[in-house]
């Protein structure tokens, strides 16, 4: 993709984010548009491009404590790479967004530990 095509796509993504925010009754701000068109869209692309189960089995099978573990694990990776070594770890940040969304949707209901069971 050329620089001009990349800039055009970024503008289109920001316009779509603006329109979406308005459609759900919010007043779009530059930060909200940037979040939605940037990391939130990347997080959703991971969900759309990887395996999908209509019942959420790909994340529900972990249990809600498993999701908390995954969030903490990814935060630990960011701490190691970014805090200690000044290396950007965008993949872990995107994963945290998705794990946090799954956690929010599960709301500490259902299985605590998922298929693996409670650690001993």
C-alpha cells in the first residue's frame, strides 16, 4: 500500500469511527475517534480474522479467572518489554483490549477456572 493509499485508508477509518460514535449517541472527540479507528479496530480485526464460535467458546472455556490471568500475563509482557527495555509491545496491548472485553462480557459469571480447572 502506498503512502497516499495508507493516508486515504486512515482518513476513511477515522470518518467511519466518527460516524459510528455519532450513531450510538456519543459526541465524537479526537481521542475517541483515534481509539476506535486505531487500537480498538485492530483488536476487533483479531477477533474477526481468527477462529470464531457463535457461543464464545474460544474465550468462555478459559473461565473468568483465566481471562484475568491472561490480562495480567499480557500486562507483565508490556512491563517487561516497554517498562524495562523501552520496546513497544503493541500485540500485548491489543490482546489486553480483547481479554478485557471478554472479561467485561462474562461479568464473573459462569465457570471461574474454565476447562483447565482450579489450579492446585
